[in-house]
């Protein structure tokens, strides 16, 4: 049946195994046929029976033969057209592929977790060192309605004396929260930030959409900002479309709502927003568009007024008939949202939509104070300094100068200024005309040589 080659370096049992395997594969030993017994095979080959037993066991492990239950005989198995060895190799190969894929996926997962942990650490350090130090926003310019005062040092006595009291000159009428109608508050919340009363400064659902929009299109047009975020953005005058600005805006909003109530935020927002026609705040806009104080606005008028802030150039009813029509369309959208959120009933919505809007300009509160050249330049310098040092917008810095109760100490010297005024108010000192017949123009800045301070201007 098989023969042994004693010059072969392989062990005897491997030669027996390989010889029997060849017979099975070639069909020399048919399926179902028994192999010779261990004793018989050992006797025919004149070798130890244990060697034959080991060879048979190897064939059984490879799937070529199987033992007959209870008899201990080895029978050739049916391979179904595929050799048992190949079937076993295929099975082992499939398991190996699965194991390899598992290892690759596990490695990738480990890399992702490690990378995520590293990035999270970098993000934490960045937020702690860059973002958090900039999160505080001072809203005193909105919570105060106090006059600021300019002082100078009397050159004779050294005492601080008042030069000028500043009053607000913007087209802005500040109103308290209690003066604002409930339907006006409901209107702005409904159309600008419907979850205002429940979030803590950030609407995470809208923020996620805004981030996707910004990353995919590099645009900041999704409208993910809450009223709190809009207020802060306007206060700081930061309109960059960057990830840093968005992250900073989020943390500032969270911090802002820890320091101010919802009512205070709404009061600041409604006193700040631009509503076209050089109007800042609903107090001034109410006089400009409806000729009455904000407390007397109807539901229809409130919805119309709030419609303007979305895009004053498009919804200002005074610009054109088309803009007036757009204002009406936007007003009805505001009323629809108010009804949808339960602020008004269907009947109230229908009545407000049917109400005719009568736009009429009224008299607001405006100051006509005239400042000297020195005072005017001083005010501009202080506004610029506040913008640089406090990260405020020009509007916020201006409001702080006029309404924040500041004490501004100047380098003004009244004696030097009096001498300058005496020269410049006497036109005989400028009695030469230009070649075209125009009067001579002149200006002067007087600086103290010892201190470098500007003490007089004309």
C-alpha cells in the first residue's frame, strides 16, 4: 500500500501520514472504506504501532478520516468534492482574514481614541488659556442711564473742576423692561429665538446647524445665534466668520446669562437693536414709525416693528412701496410664529393681520448740545480708547461715554484755551485771502512741553 524511505529526513509517522493522504485524495482508498487496523499496518511496515496511531490521528485532525464509534476503526470521510485539507485550509484562511480585519479595526479604533484624547486636551488648554479670559462682557453701558462728566485740573489751585456734563446724543430713547408691551417681547422671542426662555444662552440645536453651515459653506447665515449671542456680537462688534469667534461667542453667552437675568438681556437687546432710519432701540423706533411711545404699541404695530430688525434695508416701510409690502409680509410671519408658540390666539392673529398699519413720524428725544473743538476731540479719543481696551463696538463705547456715568479727566488748560480762542475769534488775525478769494484757514494744537499733554485746541 505504502512504502517507507528510511533515507527521508522526515519522521516515520509523517511519511505514513502523507502516504495515506495521497491514497485517500487519489481515490485509491474509497470513501467509507476502512483503513487497515493499527496493528495490521504496523506489521506490514514493520514499525511501532504507536507511530501508525499517531499518523492516523493526524489524518483525522486534518479531516480525511474519522473513527467509527465504539469500534476504534478509521474510515475515509466524504469531502464533497473538496479535499479535507483544502476545506480545512479554507476554514483556517477565513478565520485568519476575519482576525486580520478585526486587528485592523481595533488598531484604527485605538488610534481614533488616542487622537481624540490628544485633541480634547489641546481643546481644553486652548479654551482655558485663550477663550475663557475673553468671556466676560461688561454690560454697564446698557444698565446705566447716567450722565458722564469731563474734568480738568485748575492750573492755579490744582483742584479738579467740571468742564462739561455729557448727555446722550444718539437717536436713542432708552426704555425700561416694564415699559415694553408683552406682545412686543413675545414677537421678538418668537421670530428671533423661540427657545429663549429655556436655554442658558446657547440654543445647541441651532448652533449645530450653524456649525455645519459654516464648515460646509464658510458662511454665517444660518441664524444659529440666540438673542443673547446677537446682543454680545453687536456689543463687541465681532463679525468674523471663524471657529474661534463662534466658540468665543458661545462661552460669552453662557457667562453672560450667569450674570444677567432674561429680562435684563431682553431690555438691553431691545434698547440696542438697529431698526432703520438711524433708530437704535424700540423706544426711538416707536416714535419714528408710529409717532407714539413703545408702551402704546398695538400687537400689529409691535410685530411690524420687530420685523424691521431682520434686515432694515429690506423691511423699512419708509424706503419704498416694495419695502412696505415686505414689512407687511414679515409682520404676518411674526404673527404666525406667535400663534404657533401659543403667545396669541388665532383670533388675535387674524385681527392683528387685518389691522391697517399707519406709519407716521413722531418727535423723539434728541440733544442739540454743541461741544468745543477740544471737547469734541476728547470725546472721540475716549470712545476709541474704550473700543481698544474693552473690546466694545463703537456704538457701545459711544453710549458708555454719554450714558455710563464716566468721570473723564482731561489735560485741558482754560487759560491757554482762552488765549487761543482770543486769537482765533478775531478775524483780523486772518485778513489774508487765498488766490481764489477764500479766507485763510488755520488750526492749532497747544502741547505742554514738560508733560506732552494737549492743553488747548482750535
